[in-house]
C-alpha cells in the first residue's frame, strides 16, 4: 500500500500534467454509515426514490471500523454521514 506522501506526489504530478485519469487514491473520503434518512436534501439521491435504487439500511459496525482504519493510509480527511450505531 502506498504512503500518504507517495499518494500526494502522484496527485501533484497528475495535476501538473493535466491528467484526466489518475493513479492516486482520493485524499478526501466520504463514508455513509446509513442511508436511512427521512430528509429530502436536493443534493442527495435518497430524497428521490426514483433515483436511489439500493436498499435502505445501516452499515455494519465492523465494516465502518475497517473503512476508518484503512482510510488513514491515504486520506487526509474523512467525512462521515449518518451513523454506524443502530
């Protein structure tokens, strides 16, 4: 697995070249612990039942913890929405 600094170097080189396809991992990650929500935000497919076709539910706690643990290797920032507590 590549380090954060290696990932950053790849990202900067791709940016400098103007690449549209990159080899680096995302530096910012978003984890959605649940899509079980009754709010209809305009930027979220959950608010439009004809757009979101996946089942509504909660992420397993073990999956959530594994994602957080592995994100530390490449992400500078991890944003979490919803909750893994159910």
